[in-house]
């Protein structure tokens, strides 16, 4: 096994035992980036020289007995939406082609303080406004998309081009690429992690979180980036448990909600079979299934877009006026549509979101977690714009990709995406586990239980 194939947890164990040096690990990852980038296009910028300097510094610190913990010396990919001091942070857009921040985003700052080694900036769909990530390909089949908007992070983690990828999630942008690329993706509770220094798509729906190889890795990163940030007005001052140390993988007696509506409507049979099989694995481990009805299903997408479009338009209004021709046409059109949303309609969408949040809170009175598909299909082919369902109806790929993930953003609840299998063509399938506010611990435990009982999680994509 090559060092780049290790998970964060496995690499940390080797580094901590002095059997692997951060320099050796970083060189292996940089070599993997060089080998795979022509096919993947996952990185907007590769910071090889900076990474080598950071790895050498980490190695010297560890040799001197100043080991910072399990993130020390671990390669990190940072979505290009995050500010990184002295490194271009372009949001994968010509609009910010010359943007080089002076400071790091809060999450980057915390991970670098923990000793992580940034190997590069990963591509996003321009300004996170889409689920395709057109610059990047899926490492399981390069004729397919990786999902988005954190597609670069999803592809890089799956391919072994970094152990951790930072992502953002406004309508599913961590969980979509995690699912389509076969990695773990964690969207924490809204307010659990700071958004400071992250370019906004929709400030009341944006979430910051990691994509990793396995569930323990996600818990370790969450422990580093979680916590109150007084400089982020959405940050919530609540206690942060030690998620990694508290992982038990014990789901005995846990009440697992399985929906009777919405989440299994218009999904590919392979997706439904794999998720229901994953639920049976949890039942075999002692969990109890409770059927639930998803409230306000017909209002989900209208409410999501009723918030995203005007908030994004407001954020970009000045730069759109100054250089509309610099935006991708699809991004520009979406922003222009956002300017047509009436203030009264935006306020109605906010009110409906409150109704949805209250109804989901009532639903969670009878369950501990909700288990559902992440995506209704495997990764679409590049250029594919429409999907036809068995009943003959059609749906745009863009809408289908956010249909099952948007509830997590509207409610702000913590959601973990975990691989549960592969289809006949070898493409990843996944489930998402949703929990109560700030109960990432239970969500991670369910994911850990499934991971330990199967051999699906943690595979490296062949890039082909």
C-alpha cells in the first residue's frame, strides 16, 4: 500500500508511531496529484512548495516531541471557496482570478493550527452555484461528473489526492460529491462550524464541513473546526463534545426513521435497494426502524430556491454589475433570476422554512436519526442534463441532485453521507443519516456502526 492510500486515521497512527514521516506522506500525495490531475482536474491550485515546507516543519516538530495530535502532518485539500493566506482563492471563477487573501478562513486556520499540510485548492462549481463542477471528473469513471459544488474535494479525497477535503454545503454540496465519488461527507448543524472567510452562496443556508475517507476521519476534523466564532454572526455558542473519542458504533435500541414518502420517490432501484439493505444492517446491529412521514414535501425545493436565489443575487450584485461577462453563463443567469425574486416572496420562503423546521423537530420526537438516500441515481455522465424515471416522467439533473439533500439545509440539521455500495458498473451508492440539532455524535455513531459492519467505506477510486 502506498502512503496516499491511507486514511487520515491510519496515517496518523503511522506518523504518531514514527513509522511514517509527514514528508514521505506529503510526497506520496503530491505524486498522486501529479499522476491523476490530467484525468481528474480536481485542483484549482496545487501548493507543492508550501506543502513540502509545512511537511518538513511538521516532521521537525514531531521529532522534537511537539506532536500536535492526529491531524499533524496530514495532507489537506481546501475548496477554492475558502480564503487561504497568500494563496489564490478564486471560487473557480474569472471574477476573482486575482484574489489572494491576507488571512485564512476560520476552518483553514484551525486545521493548519492542528498541523495539517495544505496540498492545494480544490475546484468548486463557480461560486458554488451548481452541482456539476465542470472542471472536474469523477475518479470512478472520468466520463461522469463528480457532483458539486465541492466536486474537486470529493474527487481528490476519493482518488487519494488528499486525506481530507474541506467543502461547503448549501443545497447538498458536501453530500452530493461525497455520494457520487464514494467518500464520507459531513454537513454539521448550522452554526456548529464557522463560515468566516468562506465565499457565500446563501448565507442562511451555507454550512462548512469535511469530506473524508471514513467516519472517524470526519469526527477528527469536526473536532478541530467546530466551536463558537464571535466573528461569524451565525456561529452558535454551544458545547462541543470530543466526537472522535466518543465514537462507539453502538446503535442498540436506536430509533431509525425511514420515510414512507419523498425520499424514495423517483430514485433508481439500485439506490433504493442499497439504502434499504443498509437499514437492515443497522437493524442487525440492534437498531429499531420507525416509519415516518416527511412533512411539507411539496414545499422543499420552492423554499430552497426562494432563499438561495435572492441571497446569492444580493451577495453578487456589485460584482455582477461590474463584470457580468466574467461569470459563466449559467451562473450569471441564476443570479439575474435571483434579482427578480420579490422581497415578499423571499420573506414567505423564510416563513415556510420555519414551518418545515418545526415540523421536522416534531418528527424527531419519535426517532433518533433519519436514514435516506443521498442521491436518486449514480453519477450522471458529463453533459447529461435530464433523467427519465420508470413512470415516464423526466427531471433535470440539476433538480434531481438537490431534491434529497435540500431538506438538510432548510432544517439546518446535521447530516452524514456514507457509501453503502456500488452498482453493476462500479459506481458508488450512498445513504445519508440526519440527526437532531448539534447531535453530530449520534449521526457519526450510526455511520461508524455501518462502516464497521461492512467493507464499503474507505475505498480508493482507480481513476479511470
